[in-house]
C-alpha cells in the first residue's frame, strides 16, 4: 500500500565510488564496423590484438588434422565450408563427412582451439548438414596425401556415386586397377577393403560419397 516511491536501494558497501574510470575492457564493435575501425586500447590485450584475415584463418585451419585420417587437414577434406570474420571474432561453417561422424565433436574442439591460439577473441563453429558432404570436396592435395598414406582416394563422381562405387579404384601402392573388392566396410564406415591382385595385398579405399 505504499503510495510514495520507495527510496532507491543503497548501493552495496564499497561499490559505486570505488570503480576507477576507464577500467572496463573494450567492447566489441557493432557488426559491420569491425573491418574499418579498430577498438582504441591504451594497453596490450595480448593475442587479442591479432588482426586476423581470411587468409590467416584458412592457413590455420589447413593445419587442423582430421582426427580419423591424421594426414589430411580439415581443409584438404573439404569439410570447412566458410570462414566469417568480424574483427577478431571468427565463425567457421563446417559440414561433417558423415552426419553420424563421431569425430565431429572432436573436429569442432580442434577448430576452436586453433582459432583461440591464433588470437580469435571468439571462435564459433557452425555445423551445416545440407548440402551433405561429398568426397568430391576432397582437394587435390588431400587426394595426394590419401594415396601416400596408403588409402585409395575416392574417384571424383560429380554426383553419380552409384556408377563409381566399385569402379576405377586403383591400388595406392602400384596403381594397378586389377583389384577386387573384399569388404564394402573397412575399419570405419567410410572405408572399403580391396585386394590388389598385383601386389597381392589388401588396401583400403576412402569410399566415394
Ligand atoms: Zn598394388
């Protein structure tokens, strides 16, 4: 039943008068201004001072290895779809190789870790499932590394996976196409096991998808 406004609550003891001026950290700039205006700071913020560019971020992501095939970077694998920079806040969009891929969480962790080490003030990884990842997105460098690793690279199929599934597989060791499929599922869902009739040895293929 109060009809008069209550007096303002007293500030907790000690607060209010003891905050020295200019102590708060620089606030992030509104979206869109980050590229042209740098926050004015009179003190060093360590790695947060890094001025990231698309090239720097892509180069760093090219050093983040696939947890399942450690010779391939996430860039080689084609799972990194886009990089967006707002100042030193980085957003990466990725599409996992397989939607149920158990390595996905690990990939996200590795990306964030790398971006933070690079000086990103904020690192976000968005996962996009459509369009689904295709083995056609593995770049030329990735295909070379797969072969050197002893894993036959998937043929480029241009969208017609069925035709290519058991076709044009060559042995990563001797390049012979005299090969026989042994098992359509190898050590992981994304690999098939073949037998090279020339080497007389088995090898795995990264299945086209
Ligand atoms: Zn062979």
